[in-house]
C-alpha cells in the first residue's frame, strides 16, 4: 500500500466515520489545540471533554491563562492526573504571552515545558496546517499493527523506526485532517483491546491482522515490580468540622496541590498534633487504600483525629488552611475522593 493510498483510505474513513464534534475541534485556535493535546496525553477523550469545557470557560484565551495565578488553574485540573501538565501549561502560557505570538515552528514549540515532538507536530498540523508527523499512543498502535512492528515502542530503535514510518505516511496536503483521522482511528477502531478490524480502512494491508497477531501488538512494556510506599494521611478535624490541608511543594508528586498532612506512622501523626498543641479528643483509623503512580504504589491509611483545641497555631501564609466542603481547590483525585467520602459520612452521622 503506497503512502498516498494509505492517506486516502484514512481520510475517506474519517470523512464518513470520524469524530468531528469534539469540543476542541470547534473554533480551532492554536491555544485550544494545544490545551486539548496536553489534556489528552495519557488520558481518554471521554475523561477530557468535561475538563476541557470547564477549563476553556474559565480561561477562554491564552492571555487569560497566562495572567492567572497557578492556584486558580490547578482546581480546573483536579482529578485529571499528571499535574505537571497543568504547571507546564501555565508556565508556557506565560512565556508565549510575553512573546506576544504563538510559536509556529517545531523548535520553538519543543522549547516549551511539556511539549514533546508528537505534541508539537499535532499543534503545527491541526492549528497551522504545517505537515509534521506525530506519534502519540494511538498512532503508535495503528502503525505498529499496520507494519507488524515487534518490540516495545519505548525502545530507542523501535521508536526511531515508528517515527520514520509516521513521517513517510504523513501527507503534505490535508495534514490537519489526516492528523486527526489517524489519532481517531487508533482511539475508536484500532483500540488496545477488542479492535474493530472489520471496519478498519487499512485492514486489508495490516500485517498484524494477516499474521493473526493483532492482540500481541504493540509489544507491551517489560513488566517490573513496583515498590510500595506506605503513608498515613491525617484527617485533622476541628470543632467547626473543618479539615486541615497543606500545600505540597511546587514540584514532584501532586506538586502545588492541596493535600492532607502525610506521615510515616500513626505515632508521627499524633506527635505532630501534639507539637501544634492540638489536643486529641478522639481518633479513628480508616481502611487502607492504594493509589498507583507510574513508578510506585502508594498505600495510604487515613487517620481521623478530632480536636477541639484552638486552631490558631502558626500557619504559613498560603501554605495551609482549614478546608470547608465546597471550597474550590486543586486536589489530587485520591485526596478529593477521601475528603468527599469523609464529609459525606460525617454528614450522615450528624
């Protein structure tokens, strides 16, 4: 199958069956394309849609995002995960705002935090109609199966091979439609499990299908045993039924988000309360839960401590607060869920 025939097949399929009503496909601007591409990194379309809509309503333009404080931005990313994306987006928006023009070359875009070659290529193709190959997860899957490429895609040689294939197949004309089409094909037809090969426009030339190895490709990443970290999360509740939160450091896991005080042991959490002159009126351990990051498992045990002591101990400005239900803060998904469950339980008991 020639590159031209491949392109024609993909574009014809997209014209008939592709998704064209996604929110970021309307009123296309470089800012909207960039935002959607960042949100869609390692995140499914159905998850992204409500976040994109809420984010674009709050920050309709790049300028509005650039002049906002990061504490205004993070609540609109709360629950979406991979929070470095939000910090990088905000940082890059400020740089673009200062430059007074949106970058329109591969080099300029890749110089910004959080933008790799594939994301830059998608922005240039969709927003600027400049032909550049992309290689996100969906495209990797399509090309791997189409060409029958074995080996983990994270391997340098496999990645190099896939980039070469992507570049060969990317058209000069209609590059915006093609880029959206091949991503959509991977997302809706050439899916990770149970792909719909019977409706795939390139099925007759798919090496993996002809060899009966569609389910084996792409080759999965070599498995490794993830280490387990155990932590105690302190749910410190005052006499007004508010919960104490701290802001995490700007970088690292859940960087810049609000979280519960975290300790290595129950005793360390209790000692911390006492060091703040917080009398422990009652305490309760809740069941341990697990949250998995890319490089380790976090097993966290919530410890609920009720204190009726005065809550005016020294609090760093903008680094800690007493949380009320309904406050809009940047919270990691596990913390948000834990707070909601706890508040719901307490409301039932009242």
